[in-house]
C-alpha cells in the first residue's frame, strides 16, 4: 500500500530584524515542543538575521538602552542573554545591569535562532531569502508573498515583522530635501561614512531631533577618525534630551490601575499621583515610570480615539524622554561633549536651507537663527504613521486587491488593527492568515517596540500560527462531555484543562482559582459560588476541601470532600477523579500515602495548578516533602508543561532563591510581575531575594508600595509585612517596626497561623535584636541582656490568644512546632513551653522529635538565663535545621537566638565568627554594628 505523502506547512516571516528573528525563534521552539513539522522562510535583503535597524549598527559605542537583564529572547528564561554574555566574556562573568553594545545583541539573536533550529531535531527547517517583500495576496491554501526580484513564495501563513519604519521626512523643507548634504536616514548602511570622510565642507553638523537617534549619531560623528574640529548642533521642537539610567537599577513599582480613570485627563492625574508617591518614598521617578510601563496597554485600551490623539500630540514626547533612557556611560559621554562645546542642544524647527558656495548648507531655524553647517542629519526617528511611509508591502496590505479586504490602520496609523496579532480587515474579520507583531501593533498597544513586549508577542503568535497551519489532534475524551449521544464541548480552567461543569460555574471557579494562584483572598468564596451554580461540580468541592484542610480557608473539609466523592462518580474525567482521590488521601490517609498520590497525579497531569500548589507551596499548603532537593526537582520538571506562564515563573523564582541563585530568582520574579503584578508567589520570592542580598532599604520601600497597590487583596499580607519588618529591624529602625506591627501585624488584623508564624516570631526576633550591644559591651560580655528599655516590644499574649490551641500545644508539622516554641518563649509561658517539648519528644515525626524538641530545651534554658546550655543546644541543631522547612529567613530565628545566647555567655569570638559568616552571606547594617560593638567589648575567657 502506498503511504500518502505528508506535506509540511510553510510560514513566511517578512523581516529578519529583531521582530522577525524573535518570531522565528518562537515559531521554531514551539514547533519543537509540539513535534510539529514546519518550513520557515525568512524574507529580508540583509546578509544575516537579527540585525535590522536597531541592532545592525557595527559601532561599539552604540549601546542597548536597557540593561542586559531585560533583553532575553525567551520569556521563560529571563537570564538567557546575561548567560550568553557571560559565555562571550574572557572571565566568564556578565553583570545583569550591564548595557551591552547593540551589535552583541544581534549576535545573540543569531545564535539563539541557530539553537532554535537545532532544537527541532530536523522537524523544522529554516531558509533565508535575501530579497524584499513587496506584497501579500491570499490564496485558496493560505498566502503568496511577492518579492522585489519577481519571486512569489507560497505559504500557509505569513508574519509581517518589518520592524520600525524609516525616518519621517514630512518636516523637511524643499531646499533641504534636494540637497546632497542632507542625510534623510542615518541608519541606512554607510549613510554617515561620507560625513565622517568629508574634510571640505564646514565642520559643523546640524542634527534634527534630540532623541536616542541623535544620541547614536552624535557618538558616531565624534568618535575616533572624525574631524577633531567638528561641532554638533542638535535641535528639536522642545529641545528635550532622553533622561539617563542610574548606575544602580531599582525595582519597578507597578501601580494597581483597577480604579484609575478612563479619560486622558483622569489618567494624567492618576499617573502623576503614582509618580509623586514613588518619588516621595524612593527619591527617584524611574521605578514609577518603569512600573507604569507594564500597565500602559491596559490604560491605552481605556482611551477613546480622541484621547489617544491628544496624548500623541501633547504627552507622547514627554513620555518618550522618561521611558527611553540613555545608558549611564552614554549620558556621561554626551555631558562631556556639551561641557567642551562640541555638542549644543536647543529648541527650534528647521524652516529653510540653502547651499553654501563651497559645500554645505545654511540652515534657518524657527528661533530666528541660522547655522552654516557641512551636513544636516535627520534624527527625528521612525515615521509613526504607516500610511505615510511609502513602503510597498505596507501599502499593499492597506489596498488589497483581488477581492480581499484591506488591512485597517490602528490609532494614528501606528501599525494595524489585529486580533491578538492576526490582521483585522476592513470587514472586521481575520480571514487572511497574516499576523504581525512589534512596532506594527503600536497603535493598539502603544508599548510595543521593546524586546520584552516583542518576545511575549512572538510567543503567543507562534502558538496561534501553528494552531492555524498545523492544528494538534484533539482527544475527544479529554475535551468533551457526552450529553445523550451528542458530544458537548466542556469549559476549561485557566491553564486550558477541561472541567466538568456548566459555563456559569466554570466562570466562578476559574476566577476563584486565579485568585488562589495570585495568593489573593476571596478565591474560596468564588469557588464556593461555583458549587451554587452547579451543585454537582466535583472539582470545586474538592478544591474547597483542599483549601480548608491545607490552606487555612474557612470551610467544612468533611462535607466538601464527601460531596466531591459523590459528584465525581456521576460526572468527572480521569483527572478530576484522580484529584478527588488525592484530596481524600491527603485528608484521611497517612501523610505519606497522600503525598504519593499527589506526586502520581502531577506526573500524569502536570498542568493541574491546584495539585502543584499543594505539592510545592511558597506560603500556603504543607507540601509533599521536607527534602528541599525533591521539591526543587519537582518544580524543575514542570518547565515543559508551563513554559513562560507567569505562575510557573513565580514558583521557579522561589525555588531559585532557595537554591541561593538570587540573580536568576530576581529576574524570574520580575518577569512574572511584569505579566501579573498581583502575583503573590513572585513577590514572596523577590522579598527573599532582597533580604538575602542585603537590599534592605530598597526592599522595605518596594514592599510597602506593592502591599498598598497590587497587593491590596493579598491573602498573606501579614507575611509580606513581616518581610518588610525584617528590613526595618536590620536597618535599626525599631520605631518603624513598632508602627508596622500595630498597623499590620497585631490582632485583630492577624489571627490564626499567620499570627503564629509572622506576628509572634517577629516579637521574639524584635526582642533579641534590640539588645543595646554598646551598653552590653560597656558592662562586659556575659552581663545580663541590655534591652532598649522595659516594654520595648509589645506583649506576645494577645497574639497567642488568637492562635488556635492545637497549633500551640500539639502542632503536627516541624515548621509549626518550631514557631509554636518561639511564640511561647516570647510570651514567657514556661509551663506551656515544657508541655510542647514533651509533645515534640513523643512525636512520630523524626524532625519534630530530634530538632524542635531540642530547640524547646534551649528556649527553656534562655528563660532561666542558662546561656551556655542554651547556645550549645542551638548549635547542635543548626546543621540539620533545614529539615524543619520554611525559608532561610524564617529559620534565621534560631540563628539570631544562638547569637543572643553567645553574647550573654561571654562568647565573643564565637559570636564574632558567626557574624562574619552572616556578613559573608549578605550585607547587614545590624550585623556590622554588632561586630563593631564586639570589637570594643572586654574579652571574657572562652571555655571550649
């Protein structure tokens, strides 16, 4: 029997600059993951891909205007470009904050595209056609792309990725436009060579435009090899230069815009208030602008066309000056040129130009001045309105022939209208299989020209294109319910998994599950609402049981679980049956059996986010293992299932900080927050990064902004407040700690397990870290502890009064037991501490029995001022403390107590050694002050 020939779909990507190369990278990597065969054709006259206008410059002085940490081609791996730079460096090191030469980024895109081809193992092929696309027509099977050399490339789909248009020249007076001494496009290859070589015309050069293009041209015309007597004169309507980045990058402060206005006037006020608030707390406007960037598309979509036009006329220029900044080295170079008179900047427009007898031009400006210059260079930047570009391809798309409806220009002609990247025609349809991305979506998104936005668009576009040209087979059993004899499409959860319920119930369930993923309060209420819409919704009942049992939410675990078990027998697919079984085992069976069932479930259903949340918590749930490496391996293995999803990036960020890979953790968390500013998991990971890397002032300020903005609905606000309080303790600002405690951490604001883990632990830590070490040093080490005054810390009893008795007297987990011990010590409840110790000694959990029981003994010794016994017991458990669980910052409670006991036992050298180790781990003003006090203290004899 003859085997039918399998045809491979073809996708043509028009343009091989950054936008086209990023689109190709993601088409190839997505095809590889899906095992989809595809032929990819890049159409661009350039000799290599990845260059384009932005990155085609050969000059080393032309730097990226974004730190390397923000330039990864892969959303799921935000450190990818930094790692590539490190491999190119002789010492194998690259800093996240470096501003690399743009030509290096072109090489990086080149390498990344080659890697993407290799990753498909022959399933996908890449071909580069060195020609210019001049038209696209639809065909019965897809599209045909016409090129300038007369070819026509047939394909199932096309991606228009032509990038930024050429510079606009609508401002150019006739006398200048016809001059040989006018450079209309400085980015055209070789355009500035003649200016550099010229030694006959006047030495001065007039630059029209004062943005980043002018900055690059200035560097090009003042570098080595240019005339030493050359002066540059730059003018624009407002004479504004781009602002500069600072040497030290700050975290973006992303505002919550849910209650911002819908008109331009309202949004101006809201944005001004946001910037003013950030400046007041940080002293810098940049974090406010960087944070606002991530909300621009949301705000842009609220504006009417009239408001958008007004923004473009009045506000866009000022925004560009703040948003598109110069690298610090570039700003310093321009400052040097201005100080020496080689560069002057002014506000005016060109009104006329006439030739000079010996070459060059006399240019008249609107301010009444005239300038005799050798050359005039157009630095006004790309033409914003594609309707005026006179590009054959873009013109063809707007006047489609042969019955095809033309594409529609978006706001201000800044690209095309699309449906998630697919061109919308004048009939309002997306019939033509043509997509676009990057600058050609600026009119509908506004913020669409930088790599972070383009790479995310490329990822989404790749999935949509491949779904259209090579759809994956769908298994009916996974995606449909049978109603009578007719299959009915089922709703899906936020990760695309089918769920057995009605549309109304699915909407409530999904909204609730998304709140759970963001660590926001109210998720359980929305899921409960789903069970009202559909009482037989087994998955919702199982979720309520799990959230109540392990997440601490309100609810009847037994009743919810029973209903889930009954419902799933009537209606539920294999995944739902499995999850109900997992919850049953977690609630009723031994912990080991529940964990095994959960791990098996995740192995078969890795995108089940509720199950993964229970298995690998960052704040809530109890997890499946106390062994860190096992949890890390589980998270690492989920990468292929989740890709660049913000929730997985948040989870991976927390894993990375636990591994001490703080740079990677920070990048992952920032990437997740750029997609979902309310991601509590990402904020939690970043909070640990800031603490463990000693960024205490920045961490405190940033957390305060997040808690009051995007984190207003966070279900674990107390824990984030605890993180901020740790920064304040380290900075020695105990009054700030006091204000925070009474406003955010004291009952009744905090109760239950958060009161135990956050509030009570803070009170103990506060007490032992506010010892006046200078007074202690003056009295001699080994003297009674010198606190900052009686009643320096609030009493712990009110906190313990709102903690369930079982958590204090009979905690089930090592982590809860450890915090119960410190809570009882903070309240001075010696007898209850002794009873807890007895409970721990009888526990079937080895960590509770061998670690937490010893800590209880040590704390009892502290209460009796038996310092020597206390520190020796604590030192005994320090090597195995990680088995207790929790974060390094939480376990540090034991180390702080050990240090406190060493000082009070006169163990100066031991205390100093411990402080040295801590300071090697991270900067700490508190530990530096302690170490200095120890150096001034009279040494007691140390008994080993």
